[in-house]
C-alpha cells in the first residue's frame, strides 16, 4: 500500500538558505577585515615607513631648544613632506618614550620617517654642533658662548688677547669685528681654534670682496676703517632697508668733519660700566670710543658686523641727510637740516610718551 509522503516542513526548506547567508556574511566580514588591514597597513606604510624627504644623499636637520614632536610633525605636514600626521603623533606618544632633543642631526637618504623620529629622541645621535653668531654680537660675547658650549674643545679661549690673536695667525692687534656672524655647523668636539679661524677667514673674504667693489671717494684710509664703520652701522639699525641710509649719514659726517655722535660707540667704550642706560655725563666722559668727544672713527670696530653691513659701509646712499632719530615704531627718520632733525626728535618723544600712557 502506498503511503502518502508527509509534506515537507517550511523549516527544513529554509536551512540551506540560512547556511548560505551565514557563509556569505562570513565571507563579507573576511573581505571587510582584509580591506581594513590592507588600508591600515597602507596608512602606516605611507606615514611611518615612507622615506624621509631629503635632497641629495644626506641632509642636516636642526632641532632647536624648546621644539616639540608635535610642532615638528605639524611643520613637516604643512610643507607636504609627510602623510597622516596624526599617525606619527600617535606613534610618538605610544612608542617613543622621550622628548625631542635639540641638536644638529644628519639624515641619510633612505631613512624612514619612523627612523628619523626615533633618532631625534636621543641627543647622542646628533652629528654636528650648531653655533649661532648673531649680527652685532661682540667678540667678548662670542668667546663666552664658545666657553659655555660643551661640544667645543677648548684650546685657546683662555689665552690673553694678544696670544689668542697670535695663535690664530691674525695680523691685527684687536679681535673685535674680525669674525663673521652667521649660523655655523661644526663637528661635535671641534676645537675653538678651528672655529675661530673659519669665522675670521669668512669675515676677511667678505671685507676683501666689498673693498674691491667699493664706491669712489669714501673717507676710509683702508679696509679696516671700513670694517669699523660697518660695525657702527650694524649697531645703529636692525633694518636691512636702512643700512645704506645710516652709512650715508656717517660717511657725510666724516667728510665734513662732523663728529659721528653715535650712542653704540659710547656703550662699547664704557665696557662693564654700562648698566643699560646712557646718561648725559656718559656722553661727556671721554673714552677712545666716545664719538661725542673724539673726531673721526673709533680705534676698532665695536661689534661683529654682517656682510650686509660691510656692503653698506662701502656703498652709502647718495642723499643729503646728516641726521637721523628713532621714530618709536621700529625705524628711523633721516633729515638733512638741524631744524628738521629737532622736529623729528620732538615727534619721537611724543610717540614715546604716548606708548608710556
């Protein structure tokens, strides 16, 4: 007897479909996870393992005191030198357990961004010593800076001035003005003698080149007097746009026999007696450098002038001005007559009083 087949349940028909959906979901999940892993790896590779961008085979990287990893990474990002700065900051926070160390580092071609970040956390990795010599610095300040620098080998810094100049083979009797201000990079442990010799040669090269192309009819007996003038110009203005104007004023004063009457020379002549202010008595007190009491130039430079100041000393402007005074706003007002100069002085005093209110 043929028995009728029991009807197949709906439940039994849905099982294969559920299995298929489960397999599909698992496959989708695996694909999503694979894509996520690949993307993560790609981001990490593009940020951490990307070659640090340099020109040539090696490049000097300067980290100043007070710099932070965050600022350093942001700077690289703004210059489009790195990708995904947030990844680098997270890596630094969790994987580099130290701060950015000041120094001069050498980055070689092929180094990754990650390797550079890790290198900058240890000052022992610094390859070179950065020496910053600001325009208008005095020789005394230069010596003090070299003495305090632990990366400079001291061999002649404590010698008397005449012996120091002899050790450097310098044919002048006074060291002021003879060394070029700039930013320099020397090997860690370089000697003071080598450093000072390089700075001296750089300054003499600038002086010789400028002297060879100087304007006609300058009131200097030799290039050393031009260097003296350059040092005064350097101390009188911090604006490059005013260098030739200041030079013009002092050159014209020399030509007509007028005293230079410049405060920086008074300050230099006072030496350690200068406490931050000049009094009327200081202006009247004779020293070899007080250009309110002496005629012509002082006997030596009063600071280390820049190449721009040396060029200005050789090429004064062709105006008629013989006076100048501060404006109170960062620059100077140049005038040709005493009447106009006195008016400019009153304007300066008015601006000064307004700032003090």
